[in-house]
C-alpha cells in the first residue's frame, strides 16, 4: 500500500485586495475583444436591451445585448445591472441569473418602459423673486382656434367658367421650330 504523500490542503481563504485586483486584470485581459456572450463569468439573461461595457476597454465602449440573450458577467458587473430603486431610476433588475440557487428558466417577464426609467416629476416652482423661469399664471395663456381662415385649401378645387378659357382652347398650338443639324452631325454621316 502506498501512503498518501500529498501535502495537507490549505484552508480556503478569501482573496486579498491585491489578489482580487490581479484577478480582475487577468479577467479583463482574457475577455478583451470578446462579446459578453463569450467571456468568463456567471450566466445571466438580459430582460431588456442592454449596453454591456467591454472589459478593460480604455475607450469605455459597450456591446449591445438584446432581450433573451445570455451574457456572462462577474459579480460586480451583475450588481450594476441588478441595482434598482429610487436613486437608480430602475424599478426592477434588468438581468436574471440562469444558474445556481438564484437561477430561473421561466419565460421573460414583460418589462414596460416605466419599469426601467425613473419617475417623472414636474420641476419645482422657483421661489418668488428669483430670476428663474416661472410657469404662466392661470388664465394668462390661451389657444384660439380660427375656423374660417380663408385659406385656398378650405375652398376646394378652383374651377374656371367655360367661357374664361375658350380663347386659349380654340387657338391652334404653334409647332416646334426645326433646328438645322449641327456641323458635327454632318461630319459623322
């Protein structure tokens, strides 16, 4: 019988800040130039059209991901898309995890624009005496609709009386004038 000479396994410890930074740099280098559907990370499904930032891109360009596509994100990238609330504007997360305990294979929920945009509020009325624009006081503005503007379009097609055009219709049209052939045509023949 052979004795197991393997060294005892070290207990697993979380990554230090330096190791985490190195890992993120390696992930960015490995995923450089790859689409969000072909890079390292956990599988998520896009619920709406998303602009997913490219990893390690100095120009901060993004890739367009359509609803229903599977994308691979790190935990930090996923947290950015899962944020929602009054501060972020979105009312629901815009991605859904596909694997693990949080995973789901249900059909995509129908998200309306109001779910992913912030609430709309009227601007506050500026305080009296400020130079900021103020809304019109009640009754100061009105819209007038004038039905009879006398525009030619309201009258219909203009028709001439039969006697008005009689002179022009009875004259014989003048024939086109014949032009003599040019010199270049004579030489060619």
